[in-house]
C-alpha cells in the first residue's frame, strides 16, 4: 500500500472543499513529483496562514496584521455605507465592478438552522454595534444587504430587516438581477453593477 506520510497527505487534502479522495490522491501524486524548493515554498505558505493572515477588527475582511483592512483604512471610502456580505469571497466581485465606494461587513455565513448556523453564530452583533456607533456620532448609515439569493440568504436578510428596522436608518437590498440560488462570487460585473445601482 501507500507510505503513511503519503496517505496522511491524501487524507489532509481530501478535507479541502471540492476535493474528494480521488482528486486528493491525484494532487498528492502531482506534489511528490515537484521540486523540493517548490514543495518547501508551498509548505511555508500554508504554515504562514495562521500567523500572517488576520481578520479586520471592524469588518472581518482579511488583513495582514491586526489593524484595519485596506478598505476600512481607506479615508476615501464612505464609512457610513456598509455592504453586508456572507463571505469574504463576496467582496471580490463587488470590488471588481469599481462602482462601490463604501465599506463591508462580513457575516461569516447565513442563517441555516439545518447546518447549525443560528444568528448568534454570525457577526450580527458586531454589525449592530457599528450601526449604533455611527448613529451615536449623528452619522446616518446606509446598509446594503448583498446576500446570495438563496433560501438562507433570504432568511438572513429578513432577520436583519426585522432586527435593524427599529434603529431607523436606510436599509437597502441588491436589485434582483441575480437569479435565485446563484452566488455573488460568480456573478458577472454587469449584473452586479445593475444590482448595486438599482438597489431598493
């Protein structure tokens, strides 16, 4: 059979999203055929992840240290215009449109009781804190709910609307140019530009 170190590599690779046992095995055999320098560089990059990648303390986007991410730290961005997204990957296509000049708030998931994701497991409390902080400074926020048009996305949006309505500020959602069940991460630029432009 396979050496234990190779079997362990296959087991670890198969835990990655989209990789089953067969794909993980192919990838492992590809890796062992690579030059030692390349393997060491890959191993070091993986080893550096928990040390060199942090979450922004304000929006929960990625940053290279414990300070604000590049978007939150940018004084040219509208700090009172907050786009709420499910995941960090949802920021990328919105940024690619170059039509949004606000900041983000990453929930870290969507409400899904079946998957054990209840509101208290998302970063909703932190979002409410940001909104209250703006209101206390007499700054009127606009929150854009840019959640995937899925059952979980709609459930989360409805929950947030009910929770945030008493705070009395502008709350909008992306226009439904995105088809139900689609993922923001894979939306084309034109669709996203229109969804942002015609938010309601």
